[in-house]
C-alpha cells in the first residue's frame, strides 16, 4: 500500500531549503534543495508541505496571522518577523525600499532589516505559488515557534539558538520523532555549517511533525484566514498535542 508523504521545510543559507519528510508511519528522511521549485519536485505526491516563510501578503498593513502569532507566543514573539507588504517585492535595493516606505508613510522610516533579509525567499515563493496553482492546497505556511507551542501547550522557555533552547525543543520532538536527536546529528555531519545550521534542522522537523498531523488536530492562526489579492491564504498552520 502506498502511504502519504508529509514535508516540513525551513530556509537555510544561500537561498536553499532543508526538508524533512515522513510517511506518517515512522519513516523519516532529510534533504537540502536549492530552490522552492526543487522542494516541490522532490515532494511529488505529498499530502501536505509546510514552509516557514510568509505566504500571502498585504498591500499595506500587517497580516492578522502575524499579529495573532506574536500575541500567542509571549516571550518568543520576536521570532515572528514582520511580513513584507507586497509593494516591497519590486524593490531592488534597501535604499529604494527605505525611500518608498518613507514616502508611503509621510515620515522618515526604515524597512525592518530582518524582513528585508528574507525578502528574496518570500519573492521566490510568492511568484512560484502564483504560477503553480496545484501547489496552493498542499504548500502552506507555518511558524516553528507556533508549532512548538502547539505541541507543548506553551511557548518555549529559551531562545532556539541556545543550548538550553535546542535541548527543550529536541526533547519535545522526541515524543513524535524518537530519533530526532540522531537526525539532527546526522544532518550536521552531512552538511557543513556554511549550508545548514542546527536550528534550521530542528525547525524543519517540527514543521514535518505538524504537516503529518491528522486533520482533526490541525489548526490555523487565525482560525478563518484572510486571502490576499492573488488568492493566497494568509495563515499559519500548527497542530495540537493529540
């Protein structure tokens, strides 16, 4: 019998993606792909693919899912970067982006730098989803810290880049992926730190755990997502502990 596949993906260096896949029955695998198109090609037949990247953008203002996620995460709220407004995708330099933002707001302001750093990946995913309608029901947005909070019932106690933070996340993942620690160690042996960081792998694993969840324990923030002007839902998918 052929089983469904579920995939969680997190961005890593050089515009690449680290992807963790599972059949939902105990088999897990990890790979690094150079582009979102390559992620899709490697995920053919997957029932659900969760990406840690904004999908669906406002022309102006903040997405309701970003606001709700920050509110829910408490001390971990800073992990939810502001999503770019759609006009920003056309900017080719930070100076241009700062100038246009100041123009739009009527005062001297700067584009948030963390948001600017993820802009090329947001642009790629947005363009790809708009050109690939069959992917829209399968490839959806998640946020790792929201996924961890859903699994544990509370926000994580430590920053993910600390030893304590990595430890508490791996311990929680082991309840769903007994070999989570070994998977991380293996990935860090196979790929150099110039390609892959430990927290990239941990985030991809929790995304896969959520992707593989039964429909009855899946939730979205907000519960009724808004849709952007191109029909892309603005949501973050997570799961409950069950």
